[in-house]
C-alpha cells in the first residue's frame, strides 16, 4: 500500500501536543515498513521541520530515513496540480492532491484536508490517522 502522510500527522506524532492516533499510525507504519511505501514531498518535509523542536526533528528524520522516501516538488507535473486547482482547490491543497496522484498513493493520511474526499473521482482515499490505522490493522 502506498501512502502520503500529511505534515499534520508528523507534527502531531513527533511534536509536543501528541495525538495518539497519529503516533500509533506512524509507529505501526515504522514497524511494518516493508509492507507500506510512504512518500513525502519536499514541501511537507520542510513544513514539518519548521514546526518541530530539535529533539523531535531528529526523531522525524530517523523515521523518514528508515521508512519513507522524499521527492522534490519540481518532479510533480504541473498539469496534475492545475487539474486540482481548476476544481477549486487552493494551490497548496492542489499540490498535495497532485503529489498523491503522481506517486500512485492509495491513501492520503491527513487531519485537515477532508474537503478533498468530497471531490469525486479522486484516485486515492483521504483518511484520518485513526481511520487509516483501522484500515491497515485489519
């Protein structure tokens, strides 16, 4: 299963205001890293870096080095992002949707981009950490 994990999940898992479901999801993905492919665009990586304290940032980087792969934003074709912008998404949201489509993600895990799931015909599911955890724990 291919996953794109949004910045808020990493911040909730590694930051000072821990969210149990985000932390449990990342722990499960780390433990089963050979069963899942986690993709992260440079934009998300940089946002997480800006929002974590140094000790938490080290944990995040260890996680990324062991369990994920970072892609440079410029690899994502502009046409895909423009398609999502034409559907009314803001630029940042259109980019995340385009990235998820470009990497062939099965799931975008996020706590704050639920409006994407209202968009019919998405090539990926939009799930919260809790719902994703339930899906992969079956």
